[in-house]
C-alpha cells in the first residue's frame, strides 16, 4: 500500500529517550553522536553469563515536567513515556491544553496511532508471575489493563479526549513508521480530523535478557552497536517514546500553526520468505515495493536529500537495509544515511525522532562506532559533515520477520 499524503502535515512532536526527555536535549545528543547507555539490572538471574550489560534506558526522574507522580503511578512505563511525549507534542503544536479540550470537535475526531515491538513488557511479566505462581484468580485487574500492547494509545486518547480511530501497530522495528503513515492517511482521507502518532517501547531486564539469549545484543568490551560496520556484533536495546501531531494542512493554517513538514508518501512491503526471527535475505521483494512507491509519489531517488535508516548494528538487519537501498539507487550515489539507533538504542521510535529533528534543521554527528566498511554492504553512514537543510527525507525501516516501511517527509518552506 502506498499513498500520497500531501495534505497531512506535522505541527509538533515530543520525545522521551535515554539521551533526554525533550527535543533540544535529544537533538544535542544526535549532534554530538553521544548516547547514554547504562547497566541493566541483572539481579533477577535472567541473564546469561557473561552476556550484554548495557541498554538505552530512560531516567524516570526526567518525566516529571510532563507527568505528575499521581498520574504516573496508575500507568505502565510505556504509557508514561507516551503521555509525556504527547504532552510535549501538543505544546509545540500550539493546541489547547488537554484539560481544556472539548469532548467533541465539530471538524471530526482526533485519532491515536502508536507502534510498539514488545508492549508493556514489565507489566506483562508481573501479571504472568501472579498467574503462574498464585493462580489465575490472583491476577491484578490494574496490571492487566496496562499489560496489553494498546495501553499507551488508550492513555494518550484519555489525555487528549481523542474519540477517533485508536490503532496500535505491532510490526516489530517498523511499527512507529507504520503508525505515523497510517495516521497521515487517516487525516488526509478525512477519517480523522487530526492524530497523535508515533512509537513507544519499554526495556525491562527480562526483555533485555531474552534478546541477549538470542545473541541479538552487542557484546564485547565496549558493546558498541556499530551500524553498517564490518565489525558490528549486535545492537544496544533501548526504550522511549515519540509522538507527533498530524493535521490537515488547511486546518493547521486556519489556526495559525506553522508546520514542521509534510508527509509526502507512505509505503509498506513484505517478504514472505523471511525467517520469523530474522530479516529478509532477498532485496528484490522489498526494493521493488519501495521503487514502485517512489514512482507513484513522484520521488526520484536522486531527489532525496537524506535517508534515515533503521540500521542498528544487527548483522542480518543492517545487511537487509543496505541491500534494499543499494538496489533502489543502483549506480546512483546514495544521499547521506543516518543511523540514529547508534545513539538512541534499538527501539521503534529512534528513526522517526531523527527524521523529525532533520525537519527542524537539526545537526547530526558522525555515526558512532563506524570505522570499517563492510565490503558486502558497501555503505558508509553519515560521517558528521555539515548537511544542507533537507527538502526530502526518506525514513526506511525493515523488520525482523520480513516487513518493511517507508515514509517520505518534505521540509516546510522556510
């Protein structure tokens, strides 16, 4: 599926990341190529030895400006992240504060579209512990309501009194890009008057241990993720949230809002031959889908000024991403390729954050850990040089299991 979404614009966004819980702090981390990775608690005994130690985790104290302790205690960690990011997005977009929002809008209903890979993993663990150790009758209703994948979207809807479509996308790494793309289509087609869209993820010790058990995490002395590098050995798992406000362009203009950019197109594809727990080994199905989507949108590859990739340091994941991009561009040189998961960790919202930061004219440092070109990939990610403000940005994220999602962002006239 692909569609032009020229009528859908982004007027604000908010972020919660390991590098900081506001746009400016996060942008500074991307500009400095400096993430904040911390040791994961291994006290429960889930982890293998020696195993990975680091994760890109959010400091709970940094949510305080956006979420009171009384509100936070009724929410799972990903719900807290999503609500904090949504409040930031609403503020930047210049919308009415949630407490003054009308229950119904004369122009239609606001939708919520969020993507996640794993959902509220810590609450899922807690409720399963109750069931397995004490029996089904011991399951806490409070834990259950926050243990499901769509709990963060529900909390954002309650915050905004959003009665429109409420969608949670669980398509692994591509989930956030798919969620924003679906929101843009809903707004452009009139199925929602506006939308809050993005992605959210939580990293608990059990999830970290499971990923390490699959040998997916970076290991070694420094545990550096090294996207696209010949010596990459896995990713650093992360958590956080990004939520953007999507509106019709005429509605934003009517209230005097200045868009950050437009959503030019959205496309998704699938390779059914991919292994359930790994990436596509064949570039043809996904590159053909991307090529068709670019043609339909009128985006020639040479017109794209910047690619934001979902590459994370995974050996099969980065290989799949490089092969698809190389196939689509052919003999033409690739534009600069960002790999923000090297700074923010592997979670669904990291590429989306970098794409939105680029719309605002953000700067990006050299890709951390990249030193040696992988001859199989032949792709050198961004080296830190100063970039011109991009007019067209392609977000490209491939998922384990064979899915792919692409989003075209167009900078607003300055």
